[in-house]
C-alpha cells in the first residue's frame, strides 16, 4: 500500500483526450488534456501547480489508448495504477452512480483510488515495448496487404490503379521483412527473451508470429500470479450471464481484454488441431461430445495458452509424452 498518499488522481482516457480529477483533502480539481505527448506534459504541470504530496494516479486499461500516458507518467517518477474497467464499473454501481460522462468517470476513478489503494503498475521493459510496437505494425501491414489483394481481385478497368496496388503490396511486404529482422535481432540479443522464444517454439502449432505477439503483449509474465489471470487478460475465459431462472445466456468469451494475442491464437489453434497430438486428441473428445466448431476452437486456444504458461513457468520444453504423463 502507498501509505503516505495525500492526493488521488483519476484519469478517464479516450482516443484523443483524457479527463483528470484530482482529490486532495476537501478540494477537487478537474481538467481535460490532449492524449499526446504535449498533453502528458501539460497534465504534469497542472498536477504540480496544485502543490500536493504523494500523488496516487489511477486509470482504466482502455485498449491501447492508455498505454503511452501510463508509460510517460511512470517514467516521470509518478505512482501509476492501471485497473480493469470492470472493477471501476462495479465501484460506480456500489455508489448508485447513474450519469456517465468523461469527467464523472474521472472522478469515480479518483474515488476508487482513494478507497482501494490499488497496487502500482510496472511497465514492460523498453525491449518488450519495442517488440509490442513492431508486432502491432506487422499485424497492421498484414491486414492491409489482404485488403489490397482483395481490391486487386475486384473488377478494375484501370491498369494504372492495378499497378499502383501491386507496388503498395510489394512495399508493405518489404516493410514486414524489415520489421521481422528487427524483432529477431531484439530477441537474439536478450538472453531471457531468447530462452522464452525457444521454450515456446517447442510447442507444436505455435509459430513465430504467436511467440512474438505473446512476448510483446504479455511480458512480464511475473505480472500474473496464476494462469487464470493470464486467460482473463487475453479474453479466453467465458463470461457467464445467469440470474435465477429468467436469465440464462450461453457463455461467451469476454471482449473486455487485450485481444491482440487472442487474434493470432485463433490461427495457432487451427494449426495445432492438425499437427499437435495433444490438441488433436483434446479437440476430438470435444467433437465426440457434440461441441460445435467455434466452441472447440475457443477451448483449444485456452488449452494452448495453458501449455504456454506451463513451459514458461517450468522452464522445460514441451514434450508430448511428458505432457500425457502428468496431465
């Protein structure tokens, strides 16, 4: 617990701006800032102008919008906590809060921070941050390549436009190669990353794209106490919606998560269902029980994530016979 905290800051982050609410003693101060480097610096000046002590800053994990702000504030030496939005929402419900605006949400987060004293958020290393950015850029290029290929297949009367699309596709493929080389260089020069890569690469069905995405989106693994926490973070735990006898909806994977790895794990699941003996046997059992295809793929993704957790925490490469023995 941050025992000497005398002021609490709640930040509600959106794509272009973020709202801040500062609570210190009986006083309250609010302001809106741009969600960019200039806005980050303006926020710190605004915070310093209040002349408070031991600022405790709290914000929600809102996709990618909060990441640069949280990293900048942490690097500036401020105490930052990044919370699951579901916890903030539950706190608002406990206060019987009905209205919802960015400023109201910022004040709610500040009150949550004052009451709960959440733990400090520790950002990933610079190497992991670069891996994450490179992998996301590669994903973006890959999606654009597919879109351009589909556009090229459509009925086109302009040869010049076709040539332009082909040049664009070639350019993006070259960029992917450049970024892939940089990814490999980072991993090769970092002993821990190289060992993690080797361990994950031993899992049949897990390819380079899944490994680099996992390293970028999940590290450090020590941030997760259990495999279930990791599953929840990546949205691979079905969310139940049941109440009495009137509400009984089918369990669905929660969307309130970091979904980057979940996307690449879909392709890994399809690959493992064709090549990994453990996964083939597992998916066949589910199929014999009458489970539909989408449920089987979701279960396989979760199974693969547990296998990844197992090899990284045990520091032993994946072995089919050993897995069957201990399973």
